C-alpha cells in the first residue's frame, strides 16, 4: 500500500536557523532517505521550497483566483513529502516515526492511490 508522509515543520529563514542546524537537518534527511531506499520502500521524496514561493489556486464565483503564497496563514509549512510502499498503516507509522521532522514538527500519514491515464484507480484506492 502506498502512503504519503507529509512533513510539517515551523518555517524559518536560513539565517534564523544557522548553518550548523541546516547541515544537521540535511544529513538527517539524507540518512532517512537512504534507509528507506535500502529497505525497498521508498517511492519518492521531495523537499519543498519555502511556502512564500507557492501559488494557490481557488475558484471564486466561477473565476480562477491565483494567490501568491500559501493558502493557510500558519507558522508551520508543508516542507516535504515522502511516498512509501509498505504492507499497512502500522508499517507506515514505523517509518514515519523515523522521519526527522517528527522531532521538531509533525508527520502526517495519508494513504494514497495511483490513477492511471486509462482512468483506473490502483493501489490503496
């Protein structure tokens, strides 16, 4: 079953964190990704740019609204995603508890499904 681990943590400027903290986090993420890969469960992982670089689309009265920045005004950001393929939710939780952001933020686990161009849902769907 596919699960996406949504990595939430407080957004901060690099200057606020300091080079040492950033390097430590990068090493932790690299080690985590390597461990997932070696276990054969990693489908993909992505670190997202800061939420200030995002664009949010909504429909208002039938017209497209394009908003710079994140939709939600919050101090935490969705900082990255990891997609894994494991047996069940218990296994996803075991991998999620190893994700570095669980130490300073939150890891949300959502089951996923794959939609093919033929219009067929596969996986968890």
